């Protein structure tokens, strides 16, 4: 896999960019607090990225399927370089203002959305079909590594100076753009437009409609969104449980580092699992393991065991994520990959936001431990529904499709060009 020059360039650029993002993500609320003293303002600036994705995600998918994906990604990285450099220069000159931070957060969120959708849609054209799950596993591992080591690095960079994290992130975007320019692979299948181009809304509906007609992908996307509701509540829930046990900020960091280590271990075995076991079995097993393990948070008597539970619970999610994404990308026609990817991401990101907002209110009303049991019951219901779904139980391994699905895909491909 790493002998694939184009994938190596893509992975290294993503890793460098993710390190810069981690540094900026930590520095941004600290800078806002220094400017305004308002935690509300800091949270609002961080939330603008998610809002941008929710508002622009479906449009981004349609644009990614219209435009050249490689060129789009390069321009996105160039734009984010300019935006982040502007923040660094303004902070250095002591002229940084909240309107500039708001504008940067929104515009960078839009460019990041385009980049993320284009990157996922392009991956099957960068690696062979047999390597797709392995490539996704490498990307998951890289992301988990950044989660483990990125926070201490971000703190060290901010300690040097509040300008430094933004300058590092600007450089990371520039390096990412340069790496993309060095890649030789085409990021999409060359196709000739015979029919007049439809309206953007019609193209969005086409992508959503394709997803809705695929029973396995549709059901598992809805289950993933429902699971993200629990995941969104889980972050604050774990912090609250740790504080109730008298954990210091250092121990809270250790708990989340444990989760990142578990996720990295899961990502490292995800390719083997995705190639060996059917997608349906992976989905069912993951949900049952989560339903069994999540209540252990309420039973953990100390921060160390909380970290061990976090590591174990985080182990299974990357395996499912790789298998599900590989299956979705392998059966989606190239001309629709941007729109289908953005539809899935919009649903799951929206559910994550709902979970984050609702989680805080429910923890305040019910308490931390009752909230753990409520989330466990939620996961149990999802596990039962998934186990009862015959189409999911019969889903093949990632990257393989039945003869019926192959024929249907061929007909859809003909429809797209006729």
C-alpha cells in the first residue's frame, strides 16, 4: 500500500494537515477567551465549523461531483492557507478581531467540507478496489495517532506563542496543497456529459435518492446517525463521570488518550476484519459490544478503569467505520460518490450535534450515571433492530456485491450518461 506513490502523498498530506488542525482547534478557544473573556463566544466559534458542514454539506457533494476533485481539493487547501495565515498575521500585529475569527471559521468550514467530501469520493480512484479497506484503515490510524499525540503538541506550540498554532496550520495546508499537485492519479472517472446539466437541487435529490434505494446502506446510515446521537452526548458524559470521581485535568486527558489508543488499535486491524467478515456481521457485533461495554462507565470506580473502558469501547468503532465506508464507496457510481458521501456525513454530523446539545441538558436533569444507563438502553435498541434486519445480516464483505447489485449498478451508470 505505501508503495503506492499517490496514496502515500495523500496520506502524508492529510496527517500533516490534521496535526495543524489539532493545534489550531486547541488554540482557537484560548485566543477567543483572551479577546473576550467569554466561554460562550469560544464555543460559538468552534461550533461554526459544524454549522457550516450542516448548511453546506449537501451542496458540497453536488459540486464535488460536478467539478474536478483534485483541483477542488488544491484550491480548498490554498484558501485555508490564506485564511489561517491572515489570523496569524493579525494576531502578530495585535489586530485580531472577533469578526475576522467568525469569518475565518465559516469560510474555513465551507472549504473543509468541500475538501472532506472530495477526498472521500476520490479515494477509490487513488487505490485499487482490493486496497480500499486498507487505505481507509491507514487513514483511521493516522487520525487516531493525531488524537493521541496532537493535544500535547498543540499545548507546546501555544506555550511558545499564540500565533504559532495558526502559523503551523497555515504551513500544513500549504504542504497539503503541494502534495496534491504532485499526485498523478485522476480523482474521478472521465465521463462525457450528453444530457444538459440538471439544477443543483435536482442533482442533490439524485444522490439522496440513490442512497435511499440501497436498503443496507440506508439502514446502516440511519443506525450510524442514531449512534452518533449517543456519541455526541458521550464526550461531556465521560468528563462529568471523571470529575465525579475527583479526577484531575491530567487524568481526564489520560482517559481520552485511552480512547484514542483503542481507536488506533481498532483501525490497525480494520482492514483484516473488513476483508474476512461480512459487513452485516461486523455491524451487529459492533453494536452489541457497544451496548454491553457502555454501561461499564457507570460502574468504573476510578479514572484508570474509566480509561480502560474508553479504550475498549473505542476499539470496535473504527472496524465498522472502515467496513461500512469501503462498502458504500465500492457500490456507489463514481458520478454520485460526492453526493452520497455528503448525504451520509450530513446525517451523522447533524445527529452528533443533536447529541452534544441534548446530552448536556439530560446530564443536568438526570445525572451522569442514569444518563449512562439511558445511552446503554439506546445502544441495546439499535443492536436489536440491526440484528432483526435481514438485509443487513446478509450484507457481503466490504468491496463485494451480489450479482443483483452489480446489475443494478450497471443500469444506474447507463442512466447517468444517457
